[in-house]
């Protein structure tokens, strides 16, 4: 497993093989932002750990070569930050992202450019929101037969509120694309959460769908578990564990999610 550790906006540790090339650009003026560029030249698994100890601004630029698959695991902990991820995918490339976000205040922008035929981008976010989480996705299908799947699962606790804005773009004559958005928020607060799904489709030969849910677990789900002799808190913990850990295959992210669940639902 290739690994990178970032503290605030500084690249602290690098442990990668020849399939992952890294360029690090430090800001040159007060208002500039540090940038980390990644070039994936062969099939790779990459884990990025980000610790936000103070207000942080950081850009990632991730480039996946033709016919290359990248499994990317991102784990974010800390106080607050603004992070932009820009993905550039070429022909027959596949970028599969699993991310767990556990910070006080976070603002993220994800830009995915599917520039080559048959490129595919899957993005799976899990988050426990204590205060404020804002996520803005812009997915550009720039070539035919491209696929994108955006899946966001978040739980709001304490003073948390979440906003997902997901925009998918398919211009004219970009045929054969598949576009999917699936956004869910379990809101355990009195705060208002928002999901803004946008499909900008200017082509007839496209499969596109979106789903959005904000609320709590259903009474039927809670009743079923409690009818087995499990109290309310334990039942809620079981449902949240399933909600946040499904589809997660990276052991470090899985352990971090379960550790956070244990902290809040003992």
C-alpha cells in the first residue's frame, strides 16, 4: 500500500513505489495555496492521511494515466480546513475513492474530469459531522462512455449540519455515459441540512439518476431491532455502524469509523 501523510498543508511522510509520482508546490505568497500533484502510472492502491491541526487550505491534483486503476483511501481528522481535489482521468482509467471525514469544520470541492473514453470515477464519502460540513462536487463527462458514481453518507450530531451539492455535466454528443448520485444524511440534530443534486445533461443517449434523503432511521427499522431485546441507544449504534461502514474495504478507515462510533454511542 502506497502511503502519504499530510499535516495541515505540509507533506510530512511519503512511502510510495514507482507507480506513484509526487510533485509538491509550496505557496509563494500570502494568499496562495500549497498543492500536491499525483501522477498514477500503473495500477495502485494509495492511502492519504490528512491531519488538520489548524486552519488549512490545500489543493490535490490527481492524474490517472490511460488503462490504469487507482484505489484511493483518504482519512481526514482534525479541526478545520478547505481542501480541493481535482481528478483527471484518461482513456480506460478508473479512480475509486473511499473517504472518511472527521473534522470540526470542513469545506471541500471535488472536481472530476473524465477526459478519456471509458473513464470511470467512483467516490464514496462517509462522515460524522460535529459542526459544519460543506461538500461541492463537479463531475465533467468530457468523453463518450464515461461513468460516474457519487455516494455520500453522513451523520449529523451535536451542532452539526451538512450540505452536499453534486453537479454532473454531460454535454452534447457525449454518448453512452452513466451518471449516478446517491446522497443520504441521517440528521440527529435540529439543524437544517441540504442536498442539492444537479444533472446538466445535454445528450439523449445517457443513463442518469439521483437520490437524496435527509432524516432519521425509520420507525420500522428501530422497532425491528428493539423487538429483539436491544435498547434504543444500541439499536441506533447498530444502524449507524451499517450506514457508515458499508462498502468500506480499507482496514484503517474501517477502524477509524468504528472508533468514532464508539466515542459517540457507547
